[in-house]
C-alpha cells in the first residue's frame, strides 16, 4: 500500500519457521543451485539498504519487504518471466519461495505490486544498486582482482514498440498528446478533439496509416495529419503537466524531423529510405516511434534494427559482468567506454581492455592511456579526425581470441534471459531490465565460482 507517496514495512519473510525448514529440506536438494544463490544474496542485499523506499507508518496494510521484491525481480529476469508469470511462480513453486525467503504459507506479491515497486525503485534512482552490490560482493570474495583484464562489446536490443511509417509516426505523436491532455483535463481534451475532428485518436485503438510516403495516398495523408498536429498544438493549454509537456516535446520533434515545412516531407533523405516498415526514421537519429521516443535506428554489420545497444563489460578471468549499460541504437560502440570509466572508481579500473575494431579510435586509445589502461583492439580504418597518440597496442591473434568470452556472455544474456527485446518503453526502464538481467547472470556465475572454490 502506498501512503503519502512512500511505502511502509511489513515483517513478511523476516524469519523462516521450523515448518518451512522441514519442507524446504525435503523438497529442495542440498546441491540445488538456488541454495547457493540465496546464500549469496543473504550476505549482499539487506533490508536496511532500501529503508528510504519505505515510510515508517503503522496505518493501513503494509506491503512486502524490499528484499522480497528485489529477489522477485532477479528471479523474473533469470527465468525470463513476465510479471504475471512471476506471480504464479512465487505462488506455486516452493523453490522460488525458498529463494525469496518466504515461508510456504506466506502471501506473495501480485503482478501489480511488482510493477509498482519497479517504478518506485526507478523514481528513487536505485535501479543499479543490486547489480553494483553483487560486483562488490565478487571483489570481497576475491573473484575480481586488482588490475584485471576487461572485455567489452555491444549487442543490439529491439524496442518493445511497433515502428510505424512516417504518417503513422505523426499519428502516434498526436494520440500521445491527446491522451496526456485527457489525463490532465478530460473535458477540455475531449472538446478540442471533437472540434478538430480528432475523436479517433482518443479511442481504444488507433488505425495507423500504412501507406508509404512515396505513394500519392501516403503524401495526401501525411499533409492531412501534419495539419491536424499543428492545429492541436495551437489549441493546447498554457498550463501543462510533466506528461503533457513530454508528449508535446515528442510531437514537435517529430514534426521538425519529418517535415521540410508545415506540410511537406523532406524531399531527399526520407523519400529514399521510407517503406512500410518505418525506415524513414533511419536518418540522423530521428525518432522512430512516438511510443518509445528514446529508441533509434541502428546498424551493426549486416544487422539493422530499431531500439538500443547493450554494452557489456566482463572480467576475462572470472567471467563476471563488471558493468552493463544501454544506449540508443545509433550510438557508436566506442562511446560506451567513457561513461563506464566515469562510473568506475580509479582503484577498481582494469589494467587493460580488449575490444574489437569498433573501439580502435585514436581518441579512445589516448583517453585510456591517460588513465593507465592499455586498449587491445585493432586500429580502425575509419579514424576520426585528431592527433594519433603514437602509442597503443595492436592486438595479436592469441590475445584477441579471449574476446569470445564476452560474446558468449552476450549470447547468454540474449538467449536465456531475453535481452534481445526490450520489455519496457523508454531508455530508463530498459536500463532496469539490463541491470537486473546482469545481476541474475552474475548470481549464477558467482554460485558456480563459490562451489568450485569450496570443492577445490
């Protein structure tokens, strides 16, 4: 339950009853990996670490502890489950209940509770905390050593939103503005929609125009929806809430990017690339879909997609993920490296970094050299302007072969944990998916490392 914008604590799962111990001992084998995973989390994630998410109130029915919700999110991404599937698993699977720290007869959070907690975690800016805590745990256990060798690469992630044609894109922008306005002032939004003949945009579903901008029908429809968009923008209220402001900003940007004046599409770039699959938004990082305005068209080799890039950083020895980040699909691979070292304290940075030719720019080599880090990557033939540092290391085949480890890690994230397709809309929410997926993969790897170290 939410009271005063905060959550309040309840003691569910705080202790395990003797009955639960008997049941779990009989049902879950001693060598079950989930026992090691829970042991790792018990010493890493504490309720006190998330105390600021909760209100100290005795009124109303208090919700579930943060550690239960966080473990649900970890298992959800580990098993590639939806919110409702996670609720079902927690309700009927004793192995999942054991991992969550619940007794067999404890109530479990429902799908809505899980969704609201994820939103609360994002609003508080705590979405990386679990992943960072597991990385620190690996350092404490000695699996991440000083001066380690780091591997990095990116892989593509498709947006969860459908990519429309240019005409459909403008329609999406109009609908988003009207829905945000209706949430703020239902009466005013409905009256304006009726006066401007935009009632269809407030329906349950909107039929998006599928005609290409190259066709005569597509050009006629484009001129009409652009006029509708400008008329709507002229009638907007002076006072706008955050959601309405964001929707208006997206629509204005779509119009600026997709029109050469108030009614005509660009005559050169867009017409050459437009198709029924929305490829008209591939030019210069334009918005591809109003439902996910952070997604961008990207190309990597022969692969083309609309969405994001996931940058993975991995320790070559332990094969643990040391960092993960998400950026729009049109960003170059090499631009993911500087933010990584901004997040990593100097004493925890690697001695060298192994990457492919997409990272072999002189500027990146010089930046890492100033930090005392050697970049092992082939020199790119598409060097950006700037002075060559004169140093650097061209990777030998035997040194560069270890990059297969990070590619294998990416395959694990994509194939077994669903990181190929975004679950949510918006870059901030997609990052939540990446952080908890990486946390789940690190727990699996830590469990194996702990077992091997114990048996050695």
